[in-house]
């Protein structure tokens, strides 16, 4: 064993259970002591490797139980956080030195977008020295006297942000040893996002058109402008307004606006992005099934142009048939027929025990036969790229070209350096203790679904998946991938650990690789080594790309992949 004893690793496990920021240290230690891909002493001695893992398994289970208990204790805090997100304003909790203790999304967005404000390494800052000093003064007064103070940043500017400093006495769970704190409320200059039409419909029994009209009136549009924007006659708008007056028991526009703004409609209702993305996907395709190589039910979906270029997409380990990084309209415009089959154990596809890489390739052949495809392009994302590479090697001329996005390379050998980080640990557990690996991965999935941005590896990916449309596409596919638990994921990882490298001679077809240089999950050197190993490949590196750049570069990837 190298520099870490079993007791050292156990201690790190319990620390990681209490503090997720300790996971990198734990993974680093496990890499040094239990790495299944390096030529170290532990690897050379299978008995020692088995003994080490046996000693660690009880600690891993206990650490996961501990993490679950901490998670359950945080439920009330999560509910409070969600409630704060519904408020039509930003909310921040600051200490006496303007260090940020908590932000809701509205406050986070305002700090990122407004030129007068900034989140400077966790420190709340006004980009005006005098106003910044005044905020310091107001916070000191609020803490000493229990008083509240208001501050407008740019008087006369319609997009000005106003701030309200209040005592934070209502925060019940703060410890006596915590630093003194104040609550800071921030107005939102982009008021158009603050009227929830569904709430208007529910409160006042308005039609969708009447709710839309009411929202436009609150945003300052006159009747003529509303008629032009909606491409209807002004008389139609006036008729709808009379109906709104009758239902809300008001008589004038000013009275209507006052009623709505003093009611519940300014509260942010449920985000509609998830529903719109889900509706778009459900309209594009329905559930479809065929038989896999062993007679099991194989679920798949089709998107885009039914007569277009056939592209089979091999989804990621947290994907499913719903993993469509861009809209269906993009595929139709490009005349692409995208086909996504869920691997056994994912989504609606029936589990296949002890499946191998040969099984996956034969399932793909069965699907192609079912769809009467003599040839097709094959595109794989993340670990799906690793699987697509092996399937292409087995399917020969059936695959006309291969595309690999943010793809894992086969571990070791000439095609790539050893796996790193959480993926290395997950592969090791799947190979040696699949039941435990499923428990670990189920736990990870739950935490990702609760807070997707917190569990992304790089700031580039966090920023990209902060976009509501990208985030909801990612989460929609992730939720479906976990429908049967994480055993499908575990079996993918077992294939990674157990499948030998294919021969380069079996991959003479054109291969296109895209990889982000800031990928925090699959190091870019894997793509570079894989490109050198392949005999007919073309590598595109994106300097500003993380692991999830496929969501923002989907049209460009497809355009270069299917181009003649």
C-alpha cells in the first residue's frame, strides 16, 4: 500500500459524508491506493487489493448512511430555499463585512447581470465607492439598532436596482457563534418575468388571452400596442379588457394594475421550462419498442426528419431516450433522423443481467434491422462515446461514420491515460462491488437532481447549465435514466473495466472527435491520445468547452458530422 492506511481512508470517507468538498481528497487517496488501472503494488497483488476493498466496504456503507441522515436533516432548509425562489425579488444574507452567506437565484442573477453590482469571490460589492461605503454604514446601523434602510443605486435609470437592508433576526437556525448578519432585499429591474399568468387565471378565472392582456397592461403597454403585438384588432383587445374588468370587479386600468400587483400574481410560479421541453419532446416522438439480441424489451425514440440522414445516438451514463441536447426543429431543418435507444436498465428498456459490449452491439444491430437501416451514422456522448466506439468496431460496414463528443477513451494502453476522479472510483466499485456501486450512484443521482449546478465539475459547465433550457433538458434525461435505479449505469461501468481495447484496424471508418479543453470529468488528453491511436480521425478541441458543451454546440456538431 502507498501513503494511506485503511484507517486514513475510512476517516476521509466520514469527512466526505459530512462535507462534499472533501470528496476530491478522498478520490485522490483512493487513486493512490486502489487504482485498478495503474501498475502499482496493490494492482500487482490481487489478494491485497481484495483485502483493502473488503476493509473499506463497511466504512463506505456507513458513510453513505451518514450522508443520507445529513441529507434528511436538510429537507426543511431546502423547502425554505425553494420558497425564497418564489419571491419576486432577490434575497441575500450578508455578514457585517458583506461576505455572502446565502443568495436566492433572483439575487444571484441580479449580481451577475447588473453593472452596478458584483459577487466578488463571495463578497457583495457595489461598483460605486460612495454607495458601497453607505451600504456598509446601513448594515452597521441595522445590526446595532435593529433598523431598516433603503438605497437606490442609479436614480432616474428605469433599470435601477434598489436595496433594502433589514435585521436578520427571523433566521431561527443560526448559531450564537455565527457572525452577525443582515437580510438584503434587491428589486428586480426585469419585471416582465414577475407576473405569473397561471396565477392570474386561477385567481380571477381569466382565459389565457385575458391573462396575457393583463400582464401586458402591467408592463406598461397601451391597447393599441397590445393589438399590434398580438396581431388582432384593437376592438378585440377592448372586448377582452371589459371581460377582465368584470371578472376582477375593477373599472379602470389603474385599479386593475393595483389589484394584481398587490395580490399573489407577482410571486414566481412553477417554472414552465420543464413542461415546454417535455411537451416538445413528447410531441416529437412517442415510446417505441423492439426486441434486443436476447429477446429483452428495448425502448427507443426518434426525432427530426423521418426521411433524413439516420444517426443513432449513444446516450451518456446519466442519459436516456430523452437526452436530446437541442430542439427537434434543429434536426428537421438539417434533415436528420435521430434515433436514441436506451441501453438495458435505463428508462423503459428491460434489464439484461451481466450484459457485455457484444450484447450492446447486437442490440444496436437488432434496432437497425427493426428500422430497416442498412447503414447509419453513430454518435456517442461522454461514456456513451466509449460504448459507441466499441459498437462501431463490432458492427463493421453497418456504421458509415462515428462521432465522439466529450468521450471517455478506453482506459490504459495507447488510446488514453488512466481514468481520473469520480469516474475512476465508480468504475472500480462497479467492477468489484456492483451492489454497493448502485447504492453510491443512486445517492449521487438524488443529490444532482436536488441541485444540478452544485455537482458540476467546472465553472464553464455551471454557467452553461444555468441556462434554464439546457438545465431542463439535462434533468429530464437524468430523471428518466434513473427510472429503474442505477444498475444500467453500473453495467456500463463494468463494461469499461472489463472490455479489452479494440484493434485500430477495426475502426477504419471516418471518426470525428469533439472535446472541451476545460472538461472537468473526462480530461482532454484522453481525446488527444485517442485521436493519435485512431487511423482515420479528426479532432476538434474547444478552448472554452467543458463536459456539457454539447448542449450549446449541438447544431454545429451535427452540421460537421453529417456534412458530405
